[in-house]
C-alpha cells in the first residue's frame, strides 16, 4: 500500500494494519509511546538515494549555495 505521508504510515502500523520501513527518527515518538516496535533488519544494508533539485536559471542565496556545497562535500567524503 502506498500512503501520502509518514504520519499516515505510522498510524496504519500502530493500528495493526501492516508493517513499514521508515527511518528510526520518524518512528521515535510512536516507539516511546509504546504504539509500535522497531525491528532492525538482519543481514541487509539499507540505503536510499537522495538528490538536490534547484533552478539553475535563478540566483541562489548564500545559505542555499553553502548548503549545496556542504551536501556535495559530504557525499564525496562518504564514497
């Protein structure tokens, strides 16, 4: 099943309507409240690919340029 938000996914899992793979940080509040349980996958490394999208024809703010440079540095360092 595909749901439009992490909040809805957590609600469905808490209601006993299935399981999901989400980041630990997104599930922390439900775990602390005792509504869901986390189970770490065994024997598999999970990863996801992220990207930055921005308009090349627009002038970027200094904060945006710094953020993009930082993300690129972190991505290069993790390879």
